[in-house]
């Protein structure tokens, strides 16, 4: 399936979970947060929450600012 | 309140359930390098430091998080860049999830040129975030009415600007800051516009509980030295406030006994 991650198109295995997606993207689990289609997915749900085909995923982290 | 024998100001800064000894909050934006930022943060004595939330760069880590973790400095994520209450609420939720803190520096900017806060969106977002259990520190104009509205909305601190972000124009309406302080039941943190140490001192003399600044340190010619100056400035202003200044007089008053 194909999803949008931070505005970039990505190919993922069907029925990937958020945790699976993060592993596939080689992102560390610490210090990041995930929203799927505008809704925050709690960290405790990452192992279960499935990312649907065509989903718009935002992955944020802390950077210098303010 | 009186200071201890070392001359340090008394009391801790309590923001919601969070307590700090330092009354200087530093923003990490604008630092040229992480090494320089580390030296400046250490010199400032800060215990609370802002970070912004941005899209993760696929394939690289967050150096600033590692640095702040190593220095044992608490994180204050902000919602900089948000234009609406809805954007700010989502950013705050993501920050809490990413960083495991309920602290949020709420800022909703009206436009890019002034970066002035949008009071209507800010109050709306503050209400929603306070209801969700966040400890909200709200960036606001130097407007005493908006400050009260934010407190009523459940903010744990209000953060009036001295002047627009990054201008270094200092505190343009000191009387409004005093009015905010006089009526606030939550800490007042002077945020934005600080240019040099005397601005930070003035903020504390006016009765602010703390000062938040970034550009004044990170873009100073010598950030580490300016961080030390800000630390001393905040301490001096706090001590002067506690000491109680003399009233201003129109005519001279001799300080020597009459002949």
C-alpha cells in the first residue's frame, strides 16, 4: 500500500502498524509523535494501530526553537 | 520575602505542579551550533528550555533532545508556527506524546511579519488544552484583559511580550506589564523582545516571576557571556523587587543631614 509520510509518498506492506511503519522508516521511537489523518496515535497504541492505505501520516520531533 | 545569606532571591517558581529555582527560561532557537548552545545554557543556569515541534527528518536524530537530556534541563515544547487553535491543540498533543511532558508553551501567531499572538485563537486553544490536563504557558500580547482571560481559561502561567519576537526592542509598555502582574493569580513570565540584560532586570523589577528569551542570547556575539549577563540581570531584578525600591520624586531630597 502507499501512504503519505510528512508529505512524501511511501510504500509499506499492507496492514502495517504504526510501530511497523516506524521500523520500516528506520525512525527511533524516542522523542517522536505520530498523527494519522490528523489524529494523534498514542504511544501505547503503536503496536496495534493499523495504518490504512492512502493514510496521511505526520511524524513530529523536537527541534531547536522558541 | 527575603533572600538567603548568599544574596540569591527567595522562593521557587511554581508553574502548575512544576517547580524551578531558576527564573530564566531559555529558547533554543537561533543557536549556531549545539556546542555553543550547551555553553550558553550552562552559563544561564536555566532549568527549563523551549523546543519546537517539526516534521521528523526521516533518517536523522534530534541532537537538541540528546543535549537537553544530558544537561538535565526540562523541556518546554512550543506551538510556534501554528495559526489556529486547532493546529495548536494538535501540536500540543503531539508534543506531549513525543516528549512525555504536560508542559506546553502555547503560541498562535497572527501573521509572519509581526509574529504577534492572535488573542482569540490563543484563548480558545488555552481552554481546550487546560481541559485536557496540559500545563499551559500562554504567549500573549501585553494586554491586561487578555491575560486575565487566559488565566480564567485555565493557564498555569501567562507570558506577555515585551515587544515582538526577535526584535530586541525591550519592554515597550512597562505599565501594562505591571497591570498584568498586579491582577494575575498565576506566574507572569515576560516573553519576547528582550534585547539585553537590563531588559530582563526591568521585567523582574516590574514584578514578573520569570523571563523567557532566546534570540538575545543565541544571536549575541558571545552567547555564553550574554547568558551569564541575563542570569545576573534576572537575579538583580528579582532582588530589587523583593527589596522594595524608593518612590520616585520630582524634587531632590538630601541624603546628608542638614548643616
